[in-house]
C-alpha cells in the first residue's frame, strides 16, 4: 500500500512542477531537442497562466516549497550556485533557506513544553515569535532567567511523517531512474537517495544536533576560522534545541555583505579554510553551510548554526582528499590521478596517464584565475564528461563531502566574486601534508599498526578455555615468528620517534 501511495505522490510532484512550468521551463526552450520541446509545449497547455507567473527560479521555489523538506533542501543547494545557474535564479530560490511560512507561536510553545516537560515560563523569561522558518524547523528568540538571549529551534509539527513520505517518494524515484537509465547507474541513484534520507532523518532528533554543535564548537575553536554558539543543555529535547543567540548578520540577508569594515576576501578565505580544517584535521565538518546558516561580523568572523547534518571522514578518506588537493595545488596531475586509482575512485581497467591528461585539461583552465573568470557551469560539465569517460561511479560515503564542497565554494564566490579557492586552500592543505607526511608521524602510524598487530597475534596464540581435555601442543612457530616481527617493528618505530 505504501508503494502505491509513494507512486501517487511522485506523480503529484511531477504534476505540480509541470503546472508551474518548472519541470521543463520555457526559459530553456532553445536547449531542448525537438522531441523534448514538443513535450514541454504540451505540458504548458495544462498549466494556467496564474500558475506559470514569475521567473523560472520563482516558479521552482514555489513548487519545491509544497513538495516537502527533501525537495526544499535541493532548492537550498541550488541557491548557493549563482555562478552555475545565474544570480537571478539563485536569488529566487534563496527564500527557501529561512523564509518559509512559520507555524503559530502558540503551537511552538506547546511543542517546547512537551519536549522539555515543563512550562515555557520556567526556563525562559520571554519567548518571542519566529524570526526564521526553514523546511524542518523554525527559530524563536527567547531570554533565559539570567538575561541571556538565546535561539530556540522547534521542529515543525508532523514533520517526521512528511519526511517519511518524502523518503518513500525519493526511494521510488531512484529505483525507477536506476532501472530505466543504464547511464545513470554509475551515479548510484539508490545509494545517493539512501544517503540523503539518512542525513535528513538524523535532523529529526535535535539532541543529536546539540551534540554535533558542541563537538564542532570544540573543533572550530582550535583554528579560529569559524565558531559555533554555546548549547544550553537544559533547553534541549528531541524536538527542541536551545543555543546562545548567534552574533552577527545572516549571510542570507543582503545587508550582511555591506557591513562596515567587512573584509570580503578574508571572509571567503575563512569559510574555505574552516571547512577544510574541519574535514582534514578532525574528520568532522558542518555539512549544511548555506547562507541562512552562517552569521558574519566585521572584519571576517563567521558563526555557524544548524548542525543537523554533520559529515564525517575516516583517516583514508582524509588522506585521499588532502593528497588530491595538494596535487592540484602543485599542479602535479600524475599524482592526483594515482591517488584516484589508489582510492578506488577510478576503475583499475582505466589508464592512469590518460586520466592525468584529462585532469590537466580541467586544472590548467582554472588554476590561479579569479572566480569571476571561471565559468563553473562549463567546468562541472567537463568534470561530468570526464567521470563518464573513465567510468567513475558515485561514492555514497563521499556524497556529503562533495555536496558541502559545492556549497562552500558557491557561498565563497558570492562573498568575493574574485575569490581564488586554491589560494584559500593552500595553507590548510600544506599544513596537513607537512604534518601527516613527516617522519615522526609516519613512525607513529607504523607504531600504532604494530601495536594492533601485537594485540591480534596475542589473541591468536592464547589457548581458549575449555572443559574438554585435549592433547597439549607446542605453540605455533609461525605465530611466534610473526609476533617477534611485530615486536621488532614496534621497536623500530619507537626508535624513529625518539630520533
């Protein structure tokens, strides 16, 4: 029955997009092949003039707002890439970040009381109307009994059911795409949908967001490129989150970039470096850094909010990312190509030298050039063609990383149209490479691996307890040899560390 309902909602989503002329918008008629253009004209006959009013971005925003939280998040991502879709289109979608219709104040107060198990007045001296409303929740200003101003995030009533419905539709759509389009399979539609759904489901427990905010606040404090508000733990529940009030102006506010004394170049650099230091140095990063979630102050301070989506990278992924970025910074395309093969991003059946040549065609066209001179839409099209040519498949475990990189770079370009992402990335990547590839770090890594080998070998040679009498045997000489080798390796590593 659920599948039938999901099918109906999927058809309804397509119908809404068509009615708003947002499925095959008229602005792109010149790009459609004849058959698609005929279909687009036919669909427009079904849409009334009222439904088709406005620009393409306005029509798409109107459609996505009614299609649910997952669709709205897609619109938020598109709104960060004015360099790809055009400034007007991105601005039309920007209202999806934090300007959706709020639910009533009294309903929010009731949700807070249910989540915290006490009257609103017991924790807050004042609780104001919503100041921002997004796809899953809205934010209210409030004041604690000690006078501190805080932001109280409250989930929308019934949002869990809506997300579950969206998940069914997205899963069905991914299954259809993967079944009907052989070319799409390298993009792993089902795995991609599962990743998006899982990330969205985690956002429905604000206790997890509080923990993520607290963790990233500690990480951010080590570098200073970005900060996070303090969690007010007594105001945290599954459906309610209370944080100290974010200082500054939201980047989604046009006035933010006109603040007196604001250093746009430094601000854009800090944003890129904040993301890279989080991902490379700590393996955890804010994975939803659109303009509505970033507050800025002069000269170049950034405070992030909304930690519902947290990205994590294991040690191998961090190393691959750093080496790929380092290779591009050094314009060593052979190295970048080898890392892709070592990581398994490119099948072994492909040619390393040919892939390096393709990367050079991308890198040399953009390296050292200001953002305003780099047509990112063409770069992405070229990258997509290269991934198809070399049979690269989407890696679901890297989806959040890639999505965040795309968002961060888009926001940095909006802050500083002349932004040079490579110059911004250089100090963080260089620091990582010098630290992680130093002899001392290599020796420590070898020592850790030797200790792990020792523990595993010790388990193997232990005689398990048994109630059955068995014939005594000599220890396996092969195991003792391996144990001795591990001890020798550990000693070698420790000696290297001492040196």
